[in-house]
C-alpha cells in the first residue's frame, strides 16, 4: 500500500491523540529502547529499513547506507504510528 493511500483509509487522526511534542518524545523513547537509526540498513529478513523498523518504500528513493533527513524520518514515523493506532 502506498503511503498516500494510508491517509485515505485511516480512520484515526494522530493529531487528535498526540501533539508534535508527544510524537517526538515517543520517537526518542523508541530510539533509545529499539536502537532506531536514520541510516538505511538491511534488516535480518533482507528488507531495507530505517527509523524504528520502517520498511523502505519505493517512493523513499533511498539505498543501503543512505541517511534520511529528520523530516523524512518523522513523516514515515508518524505514518507508521497512524497505521499502528488503526489496529488498536
């Protein structure tokens, strides 16, 4: 599923639940606990990954070893959290 489609199907608006400050706090806690990184790496299942386990999408346009910007990191982090909230 493309990221643009995620927003169309979500029934949860993350902004209603987490402020930007809370989202950054959550990211920092996960970064500490889960060894999150802004560098693209190959995970144990041979999938390109970065952040807190974000699987690289074709539109991310990155390769192994690339560093992602803070804006891209946070956008994908927020997208992934929204998907998680949808399944709660």
